[in-house]
C-alpha cells in the first residue's frame, strides 16, 4: 500500500481536509456513516501525521467525487487504510454535509536536545523518518518563536548559530513557518556545518504583544497555561519575568493592556524578591481566586535589553558596532544601516554622528545581520537579527555629547587595597564611592548602579559641583560586586546620559592573626622577659657592690687636732661616729 492511496483536500495543512481514497485509478470520498475513530487513526498514521483531533462531516467542503461504496472496519493498528477489513455497502452517494472531514494533529516532529531543559538546546527535526539538526541562516528570534509555541514552551529568549562538522541538515524556510504551514511542509535537505541553538522560556510567555518583550502574561504549571490576576502580581514579580525572558526592566505593568483573559487564572499570589532567575522559583501563597475581573489580567511591557555597543575606539562612543544575541558579535556593514547610522549614535546616547565607514576585515568572521524590513517595521533589534559570515563590519564615531564620568573609591578605616579595576575593603569598615564629571553643563544627577551575580540596584544623588559621594558605613558581603556611575542631564530638550567604567568591590572578612604576627608577639614577650631578668640581676649586683664599700670604710681619729678644733672638724667627727655606730649595729 502506498501513501498515494489516501489524501486530505482543501485543508489548512497536509494533515487536514476532506478525505478521499484511491482505488482502480479513481478517487472517492468517504461517507461519515462508513468511517469511525479507529479508521481515522489509521489514515492519520498513514499520512505521517499525529493522532486525529477532529472528525466531522462537511468540514472541508461538500463531496464532488464518487462515494466509496464500502464501510471500513479498521482495528486502529493497521499501517494503511486499504489494509483494513471492509464490508460491502449499497451506498453510492452521501447526504449533504456527510462526507468525511478529518483533522490530524501535527506529528511530534521537532525537539530541542542537549540543553538545560526540554525547552532549550539544539533544534532537531524528524522528517522522512530521520532526526537531523535544523538550520537556516536567515532565521531571526521572531521567526523562531513559533517553534517555542509548537513545543508548548514559553516565549523565545535567544537564538544562536553554533559551528559543527559539515553534515546534511534539515533546512526550514522561515517565511513558510511564519505562514503557519506545518514544519514538514517547510523542510528541505541541505549540506551545512552550523546548527541552531534555541532557548525558549520554560514556564512564562507574553501573548498578543507588539514584541517578544510585551503581552498578556501566562504561566505554565501542570502542563497547562494560566493568566495571572493583577492583584497577585507586583513590580518585583515583573522584574523576574522580564529577566527570565531576556528583556530589560519592566516599563509598564497594567491589566487588560493586551486583551482579556481567555485561559484559566493562576490560583496563587506570587511573592518574588526581585532577584530570582525564574518566576516559578519565587515563593507563592495559596489564593481562593479562580477568575479575574474584566481588565484585571496582567499585561506587561518590558524594556528592550541594552544589546548594542561600540568597541575598540577612543571612548564608548567610537569603534566597531557590536550586537548581543546570546553572544557579542560585529554587525555586518550594509548600505541601509550606513544610511541610518545617526540613529545608532542616538540609541547609544552618544549625541550625533561624526563619521561612519565600512571596514574590510582580513578574515571571514561570524557576524550579525540586521534585516532592514524588520527594523523599519518597528520591531526590536534582537527580533531582526540573523547569523552570517562576512568580511565587512562598521566603524562609528559619534560626537560624545557628554564626557565619560569618573569613578573613585576611598576608605577612612579598615583594610583598603587599591587594585587596577577596583578595591578590596575589610568587613564592617566604611568606604565611599565618588562620582564626578568634567564641567560641561550645570546640574544633572549621578546614578550609582550596582550589579552582582544575583542582584542589581541603584542609588541616585543630585550632582553638586559636578560630583556626588555615596557612603557605605559598614561593608558587608552584599556590597561585593561591580559599580558604575551614570551621569544624567536634560539639555537641548532631550535626556542624555554617560556611564563611567566599572569598579569592582571585594569585601574581605576581618583579618585573622597570621603566623608572622604570632611569631612577632612571642619574640616580643621573650625580649621583655630577658630585659626584666637583666634588670633584676643588675639591681642585685649593685646592692652587693654597695655592701662591700660599706665594710671598707676608714675611720679617722680627729682628737689629735686638739680641743680648739674648728666647728667643721667637730661636725665631721660626729658624722664619723654616727657611721661607726650604724656599722656596728648592722654587724
């Protein structure tokens, strides 16, 4: 039996339509009364589709061909419809609306392998019975989003092209997928070495939005998707969702922004701290809520991530244009981007364009290409990026409306050690981070931004004499991370900002006594003991010397001088008599 003996006509895909069976070189429709669920299972299997989802007459137009005259009696396990038993039937026509219309589900023909979950990894497709990696150079994140939907995963987060050995791949035409055709209808075989790595969110998605970073929020739990009620969701929860989707911080959080709720409602109140990497990592409390009032389903808009930069120039506003989509790569030079170069400087808050050129590299390298029709339609940059190999990249020089601020750290006490890119300060000691900028415009403010492996926050102070000082009275491990100063000012009817280099801060525990310190203390004690011993020895020796001198005293007899001796002689004689008496008493 060949698959050429059954077909589905007038459907939206190869797996749906009005059923026709071929016998004796002619096609016949099948009457609904002669066909059941087990027969449908066999047809769907024969066509390489998934199990039947809808079986109903006149779904795909009225019958126009002869009617199959036998009633099928399949067991459901057969590989082809004409392998089934059948009984003769006197039927040669069908009542209107009774010709079999059949919709088979799409086959489980696509998967992500080798990633952290079933929603991340190398994209593989099963076609003609064979699993192969999938590749298409010109796919963007937006065009890959239907794959995430097909896998019942959340929103598309990142798409990367990875080098591999040269092998046959399945190539998917992106415009075909966008038209909602089935994957196998969009597949051709080709010889490639790169492969696609796709990451979808596991359990959150934004629907009906203008970009991948906006829409009505839905959360997946127990294999089903639920909307979230506004009363159970706050700003910190929104920060976690935006981070999980690879977007920037939340900019708008409001009910009914993107349509009314159609899915079941999430029954728990989310209690995120704002630092979690995924929404389902947050704590939650039970709620009796099972429905949302109209207009109260969470609609969320996240800002676009900071995904552009200029590198290799004299400042952050000069150099080669690079874009981040999973990894940083140069942007391929093209005429339409050269014509829009001023927008790049504005996007980077670098004032106006001074100079731009296309530079020819010596080696072919992996680059990002921006699709002009996608960008000009207002889509976010990361949704318009495809992977290419090119020699041509772009060099920009923007006007640097603001000079780069300076960042400096100091400590009044504790252990402080200046390093090339940061400082080390001992625990519980105070330290100050100072921001300053060369005088250009009066006023403005400084924002001190802090990022670490699991959190981010900022402090803001007005600029006083073009500087601001942020005091940390007691250093703790939570202060350890990277700091930068961002200067903000409103001039020429626009907001401008400029960011300093990053400064890393390491907080060390209080210094413990070292071997050298202990050795020094012991030597000091020994020295003190020796000095004390020497003092007492010296004292004892001195007393013995004085004692010997006393025993050697010569006693003079002053009586020979006669009675008429002077008063001085009498005084000396009296003193000598006193010494004799004292000496005798001591003996």
